[in-house]
C-alpha cells in the first residue's frame, strides 16, 4: 500500500510540474477580414517598453522567429508603410508553486470479539498510525506574450495572439523553445503557410 501511495504521489508531482512547461495559446481575429489580401507588414515595436524585460539575444530570437513565420504566410517585412502593422507585448510574473507530500504509516482500527460457550468474553483493541506532511516551494517565472496585428490604413486590430508559458532559465533551451513557441502561436493566425 505504501508503494502504491508513493507511486501515485510521484506521478501526481511529475504531472503537475511538467504542466508548467507547456504554452497555453489563445487568439482572436476579425472574421470579416480577408487576410490573404495583405502582402507587407511593418514592426511597430514593443508596447510599454516591455522588451526591457528580456535580453537582446532573446529579443533577436523573437523577432527572427516572427519574421520567418510571417514570411511563410507570404508577408514581407518593410521599414515604411506596410499593409499590416504588428506590435509585441511581454509581461513576466513571479509565481510560487507549493507541493505537499504526505508520508502515512500505520493505520487505525478497532476490533471487538464476543464469545459464547462455557464462559462469556469480550475483547477490544484500537491502534493509530502517524502521518508526516512535507511542503516544498518552487519559484518560477511565467511569461505572457501578446502579438497584435493591425490593418495599417484603418488602424483597426484584426488579429491578436496570446501565449502564456513558464520561462526556461537555460539560454540553450530558449534558443530552441522561442522559435517553437512562436510557431505554436502563429498556428492560430488565419493564414497558414502553404504545404
């Protein structure tokens, strides 16, 4: 029974801790707009100077990843003009997760006995177990990344994608995870790359 409880506890902790690493992606768009008509896009910058929250290497990774994703959708980045304009916004929140593990030993029980025969008898017994709960806290950062695409002429928001994910502290892993995260977010864009 102890092994079963330990196995279940380990599995639960593993599932809960890995859940933090997958990006949650949502998007919304104006379904009256024909997105295939647009051919050029201009980068308007980071809203509220949110790019100051990350280093220059990650900024470059993000911009290059979006550049590739938009180009695969037949959109070319331009310095001036542009059919569309894109802005990026980043928020980083400090979070703490708490995990509790309870180690339970023993059990509680009651036993009674009645007897008949040459004499009457009665017996009773009771026992208790003990439990120890250990708490551990884990600090981590959650990044929320917002991409907003506007029609340049009307300045109207036509698409917005939002990705929320635990930030990986390892730069080598970010080198791979940023392009993957951008690609996952861009799967929600109304125009998909040709196959």
